[in-house]
């Protein structure tokens, strides 16, 4: 069988009857805050869009400029600015609070509308005949942060998604700096929520995630803002995704050692905090991209579990609260064991501490 695919390599296999039935191709870069490549799969210079994994960086300029303090936002409210939330009633309540403090209306949001990702919430809404509104959109927190940034500086809120608006220009500059790139090195695309999104090598995005976790060399303003974002996300993980969601559960079981943010089409980022991997360990960034988009996330889960075990987090991966995401045995609808999901080759980490 093929083992490579245009910058990707076979990373996860599914078997049936002892035969490999399905292969997921992917790429991964694991980088410390000094820029050392600690591990990789596929081509670490593969250029792709981080999609929603980029949200903490998109919120960074607003936090650097003192936006949360200016508008009196709480840590819980800051967390949802970095989120792909699942549209629960609690998420909507937090968004309404942000809008009341900032002076926004729901109609200001240009993210679009979709049903909540949280199934109980969607079911309850249908039962009471309630249609979804922009508050239920998983990117409405990010958009609220962009709108708040526009109002903070008296920029146009009507054009807050345009690359000509200073809001997006500032985000582009910040993302480039965090990734160690020039602005012109990054391609600009349009995300599912209509906001600009930038493409860069997965190595550079992993570097940005390491710096997000370990920002002390970035200057006091940026370092302080990074620490506020990571602390908010780890303190309120259910704001970042939702009840039972991978990002939220993983941050909970890691207990202040990791920031986690998934993106569409098989993207996943992890920021491991300084000291998380042992005494003297630096901030570490992980960027993962699964080539087929990994619609049910099974390849992402398997790869993350294997990676975190390689870093020594066996207990966290084996915890009861994480068991839904650590299922190496494949079962059919009757519960019969029919195969396994496994990593195509062992993950090796080159430690620098």
C-alpha cells in the first residue's frame, strides 16, 4: 500500500480481520519554543490552513490592547472568544453578556447561522420550535472578539471581516510574528464563518503554539496577553468547545498542562505548557493535519493519544473521563470486536531538556 501522499504519510490504520482496511494520511510537527523540531510525520513544511485552531491567535491583538479590561470581560468570556463552542444555552448566555458589555447586537455578527453542535441543545430547540440564530454558531465568540476590537479602536464594525479593515490587518501581523514568518509568506483564504484565515507550514504554526504556551521572550505585552489567553482556556475548557467535546475533555484531564484547539478539515493544535513534560521542559507546540479532513476525528484522536503517551501522559490518556477518545478496539453495532485502530509507526520525541 502507498505510504506517502503529497507531503503526508500514513499515520493511522484501521484493521478488520487482521487486514489493514483503511489508512489515514497526515502530517505533524512538534516544535519547542526555541524552534527545535522535536518530532514530525510527513513534511513539517507542508502548507495548510489551521482553520479554527488559529482562534487563540486571532484573539491575541484584542487582549494585547487591553480589550478585556476596557470592557470588563471575565476569563470565562475571554475563553469563548477563542472557541469553537457547541452552541449550548450557557454559551449563548456568555455571548449575550459580552455583547451587553461591549455594546453589540446579535445582528452585528457576520458568521452565519447553523444548528448547535451540542445534540441535546439542538433537540431541545427543535422541541420548542426555536430556530438557531448567529449566537449558536460555533464561531460567534471569535466574531464577537473581532467586533469588540473594532469598537475599541473606533474601526468600522460593518467591515470587520474585510482584509482592508485594521482589525484583520492587525491579526495578520500578529499571526505572522507568532509563526516567525513575513506577512506576505502566508496565503489568505476565507473560513467557513466568512472570516479571513491564513495558511502557513505546520512547523511554523507549531512554533506559534509553543510560543503561545511559553511567551516570555516575546516582550511583556505579548507575553502577558498569551498567558491570559492560555489561562482562560484551561480554566474554562467547556467554553472552548462544550460538554463531552474532545478539546474540552482533553484540557480538563491535562489539568493546566495543555491548551487544545481543533480546526476543520482534520487540523488539531496542542500547546504544552512549560514544565508539563518534566522539570525544565519548554513550551511545546503541536500541529496536526489529517489529509482527508478526518470527518469523525478518529485519526486525530488516535494520533493525539499516541503522541501524549510518548510525552509521558499515559495516566491522563487512560483516565475514565477520556475513554471515549482512547478506543483502540473497533466494535460493530452489536459491540463485537472487529478490528483495531492503530498508529502506523511509533512516535519518537527528540527531547531538548
